[in-house]
């Protein structure tokens, strides 16, 4: 059994959706934990093995995996039959890996810096800015309808997620807005939203 340590309505919600999309509910136990929140609520949870008291964290036979892209790669490699990622001999595999690591190395830092109102030549030289993020997404979706072409993948699940959480940040681009809406409308995403809301209500 694998265990995902999850805090409702947090970055780990994407992993709950992935587990649902992959049909792994009977293979991955979801253990709910508390985390410190930006509004000052919440607290570290002694049951959470993440070294920084964050989520997500995945435990598999005593091995700890943290960071969203790493967990996505781990699960889609461990269960390739689920079809949420190309296999290593698929020509799209390199593109899939690129999207996973581009998200964490570029897209999320750019969005966080923009939300914080921070700008500096060093930051732009390293990460570029939101217009470049939008251009890269649009270029892929023009060949789409998904980031890897004809089929939805874990790359779509990850890369659309900040716009699902902060819809006001979604670019005013019909192609990107339609992609985000289609990702959000998937039944697994809706089920995660419902279960997260219920968990928070019970904890209140």
C-alpha cells in the first residue's frame, strides 16, 4: 500500500485527483493531515513525514517521495497501465517530462512572483514572466487540444492547476481558458473538490 499525505484544498489536491484519474483508490491510501496555511490557520502535523511539514508527501514501502512533479512521475511510472502518461519508449515521453519539470522550475515561480508583486531583472532573466508562460502554453494548445496532443495527461492536470485555484489569474486567452475549463470539468476534479470541501467542513 502507498500512502499519500494530503491536506484538503492544497497543492496535494492535485494528487488526489490524479489517484482518482488513474483508478488507484484501492492502491493508495489518502491520509489527511493539517498544514500551516497562509492565513495563519492550521499547524504542522506530527503524522506528516514531509521534512518541511508541507504536502504532498507519498510513502511507499518506507521510501518517502515529496514534491508534486516527483510524485506524479513516480505514480505514472509505477502504474503505466493507467494511461495518464506516455511510456518511456513513446516519442511524447520527453515532452511529458519537460512539462512536469517546467511547471515547478518556471511556471509556478513566475505565478508566485507575480502574485507577490515582485519584479527584478535577475528574476526575469531566470524565470521570464507570465507572458512567456502564456505563450508556451498557447503554442502547445494550438497543436492540442491537450499539452501532449490528442490525449489528456498528468501534464494537463498539473499545469492547469494554478488557474483552477486562482481563476482571476487565468490569461484572457480563449484557447487557454477553454483548456482550463475542460480540465476543471473532469469528473475526478469535481470529486476532489467535493471531498475536500466535506473534509474542511468536518474539521471546522
